[in-house]
């Protein structure tokens, strides 16, 4: 997990890695002990349920499209050029309600167990297993709201 000098080419991931996580495409661009950055394609109507990173700060820099971010009851919209800040310990959810794909870069610092989590989640279609594995890798999904 030592950062090496070089270039990760456009459209390529580290060592050819590309993950499908519940229909979203994540391509790792940088990974070290201190940080991880990945390109993400979030198709229209896709989402990441509310969750907490207790050991990482996270951010998103929007390239194109729109994402809706939920911080508790506060809803914000991120557009091309915007950077979203998601401090560790703060619950956040991400939804693409724009009707078109959203392209962005995500990052976390420090990287902790996130690379290994994405490896474990690749092509996994069972949401309950996603939640279970995420908790083992320091990402805690909130329970669905009671009706």
C-alpha cells in the first residue's frame, strides 16, 4: 500500500482494477495508507444509503451530473465543479436523482480498510451482505427509517 510514482491513465484503475458495486462503477486511481481516490460513475437513480465512516474523512469532486447529499434532514445538491465534504463520524447518503449519469472523484483519508471493502463488494448483489461486510471494514450503514 505504498504510494509509487507514476500515472494512472484515464479510464484505467490501479493494476487494471475496476469494481461494480451495486450497479455503480468505481475505478481506483490512488491508494496509500494515507489516502484513497477513485473515479465513480453513479447511474441515474442509483444511490448509496446513509452511512458513517467513523475513521475517515470523505469527499466527492463532481465532474458532471448532479448528486443529492443527505446529512440527516439537510439535503444538498452537488453539481459539476463542486466538492462535497463528508467529515468522519457524520452520517451521509448519496442519491442520483438527476435522470442522467453522474461522474465524480471520491476520496477518503486515511484509506484504512476501504480498498479491501471494495474488493469484497465487487459484483456482490445481496444488500444485507453489503451491510455486513461494510461494518467489518469500518463503514456503518444506518438502519432504514421506521415507518
